[in-house]
C-alpha cells in the first residue's frame, strides 16, 4: 500500500514540472498597459461582460466568433451594425428562424433569457465594443424598453 502511495506522489510531482508547450508560457508580458476605449471603461460595459459570460459565451464563444453554420459571429457582425433594433430584439426576446450574418445563413434558436432591459443594454454595449467591434452609440435601457415583441 505504501508503495502505491509513493508511486502516486512521485507521479503527481512529475506532472507538476514545467511544460514548455504550456499555453501560459506562450504569452509575453509587457509593462505597457492595454488602452481601453471609453466604452470599455463604462459600468455598462463591465456589467455587460458579466451577462455575456453567464449567457452568451456558450454559443458565441469567448472570442465572439460563434460556431460556423450553427451560431453566428458577434465579432465583426454586419447584423449588429446594420440591424440594431433586430439585434436588441434578439437579445431581449430570443430569436428563431433564418438570419444572414456576414453573408452566411443561420437557422437556429436563441432562447430568451429573461434579461431586464438594463441587462440587455449592458450586454449589447459589451458586444458592440468587444473584439473588432466599435459601435460608438451606446444602447440605453430606454432604447431597449421601446423594443416590443
């Protein structure tokens, strides 16, 4: 029994050794701070990031690229820039059926999450100003309230 414990301890210690292929080792740290846009410093953006991490990340992924043919991208999405009201409606009430994003058709279901108007505005502000997106006009709670089924 003691031999088994010793073997497990040794195996555990060996697995802790530094791995040069480890993903963490691939990042280079700089002393330069990352400049955030004013929108990324807003409280709405910060709250929206939390909503995104809770509800959206599963389908649209951390990089906003979505899953081709299944869940549309949010990063660089012409749907966001050209269909503002429809985008807000989709977040507020869900979406089903065909849509076209960046020239690719999608036909899936986005369930409504029961978000408040403020949460919808916040997550839209996060999405609109993340990755390569830079939509300067913030979404407001009042704008979301005007969107009806």
